């Protein structure tokens, strides 16, 4: 097929006609652009990004020490080898993404500083009309697209979620959220309390431990971690043998995915044994003088919440050295010099960091309408976690909890490219998923089964997420090891697909 002829910027009153509009230039959006470029040359597409550069999370989150909590051999794209350490900094990830953009000429498709306000589907035209504000001049830009490809993620990048605790205004120090980290914040000599025990807290605490007077991680309940060397022995051995990097990438990815699948199965089959192994890993870094109870011994089964990798055990080495500490308690109220706990103790602080998660936002704060009627994603039923009843020509990327996000972004991109080709062959301009006759009595359930996976930010935001059905095809199974085989074989003529 011929090289795509890109639409050129137009006056505010004109409409640019394209085949696909990609929302967001983060890890999913850049991957989507690559796959459209390589699998469907000639496709006219535009990527709209509200920020002034690519990267998504790795650009908007600028707190100290920000890094991946997944290994980059699987969080990286399948088509571009990762050659650095498994756990990477934001800067390293951005450099990697920048290479993908430059090597494949993707930059000419990306429009930065374009914030989408609305997307309206017309069944008369079988197209989406998308309006975006050009933040450079405040003008409205309009795009007419055949497919709306949502790659913006599932949460708001700012300002982040901070609970309303009693008497927060009485605290005389500074309260900050990691998603809105002040660039002028100087922690030298300060007493810092980080509220939370997820991946963000586990990153922040060791990152600031050397610069502040002391840092305390305050948690309501413990979290599982995997502390280990930030290295991959297999990759290092293959490099010593001078194996080609593309081969190393493929071999190491397969090994990691194999091991992850086995670990996940063990979490369900023998949770007590896995729990002891995880706690032993923490104990090895903390040393014998630091008790595991109550700070590092969660009450839930392993993998009911995400398990963060702690490179080189830096969080626990900081605790062992006395630069950091952990307190397990609940907040009663804020006081002038810190936080009063329900136990009656007071944690003194100059700076309090609320690493308490984020707000879910599946529609990217875009007003979605279909033939003039507003559609909330919470009112839809998902088909395989990427298409939705009542939303024609619409695909959303939602990655994995127990595996790297990008694994699913690649699978969804393959599906989108195959679907576009199928629609061309059928001469169809519209595709929508709909419950089949055999699905009419299917029980409709929340997006996630909280018995299977129950992080607080998901449970708190279930009401805004799409719903799922009982059957595997009507839910996001969170099972990469099954989907990698199922997705390529999806029958695009199944009755769940309604073409027009």
C-alpha cells in the first residue's frame, strides 16, 4: 500500500478527515502508532496528546526516583529490544520511547498540546467527530475519524487521589501528592511522612531517604514486595555469548513470561507457601533485627493486589540503615506538627506525601455521545476489555495487573489492525459489539472480581468502569497467558460483531 498522506493542520472551522484517531502518546499510543504504521501502511491517523511531549505517566509523574515496577523486557515493546536493567527510571523509558518514535517516523503523526473535549458518533456518517483544544492558541480543532482508539489509560494524571482526613488544614507543613510534585520542594533536613505502601511509596521512600532528616512510610495495611537484584542473569549470559539483541529480547521475554505464569498459578494453588517465600525475600534484606510483623505481613492472598518489584531491595536497605522506617496504623487526624494516629501516637512531619493512588477515568474526561445521546462507559458491557456495547468503532487499551501493561497494548494493536482489514474486505464502515441471543440471560457484573483482585483504587472506582459478563469474551480476563493465544484467533464474523 502507498505511504499515508498525512492531513495538514487546518483552520479552526475546518475538519480533518482521518481513518484512526489515537488518544494519547503514552506507552499505548506510541505502540498503536507503530503498529498502524507497520501493519497497515497507508492508514491515515493522528495521535492527539494533551502534554507537550510523549510519555504519558513517565512525563506527567515527576516525583523523586520514579521508575517502572514491571521489568522492561516485558513492559518494553515486543518489537524493540530492551538493553538496560530490568527496572528502569522514567528517563530511561522516555529515551526508549523516543527511539521508537524517531526510528519509525511517528513524530509527524503526533499533535502535542491538543486536549480532547468531546467525541460524537454519527450513525448517518458512520464517523466520530472529535473536538480538541489546541493549547498553543486556544483554538478548537475538529477531526473526523473512522475509528476512535483510546490509548489514554484509565486514570487522571492530575491531581491524584487524596482522602479527606480530619483537620488536614491544621497541619503547618506542606502536603503534596506524587502526581503533582512541586519542583521547588526541598526535603533537605526535613521529616517526611509518606502515606501509602504501594509501588509509588516504595519508590519514593528510598529515593528521598538520603536527602531528608528521616522518612516514614505510614501504611494502613502491609503490601507484598519482591526485592531482588536489578539484573537479569539470562540476558547478561546471552550478551557474554554475543547473541544478537533481538534474540536476547525474545528469549528473555519468553523466560520471564513463563516464570510469571508459573508464579501466578502458585499464588492460587499454594498461597501460604508463596507468602512465606515473599516474606523470606524481605527478611533477607531487612536482616534478623527487624521483625516482619506487623509491617511486612499482609493479610490477603498473594496477587490479590499488585506486587511491586523493589530493585536491589533499596526500600528495605534504607530501613535497615535507619534512614527510613515503617509505621502500620490508621490516621485519626492531622495536627500542627504531623499526624495523630488511632493508637494515640503522633508522627511528626515537616512534609506529608499522600501516595494514596489516583482517580479512575476510563473515558479520559472526553464527553462521548452517540447520535446526540451521552454515553457513560459505566453503562456499557465490555467485550474482551477493549470494545463496548453502544460504542461503535471504538477500542480502548486497558493493560494487565499481573503482567506488564504493554503486553496487552501490543495484542490490542494487532486486533485493531486485523479488524480494520476485515472491515475493508466487508466494505463495512461501522462495527459494534452487541450481546448475542445466547448472551441475553448472562449475569452482568462489575468490571473486576474483587475476590480475584482487589486494590483500593479499583474498588473505589468500580462505579465508573464498564461492566462485564460471566463469559470470558465479555470481560477483561487479566490473563495474558491465555489471551496471547486467543486474540489472534478471534472470529471477526462472530455474532457479537455487528457490521454496517
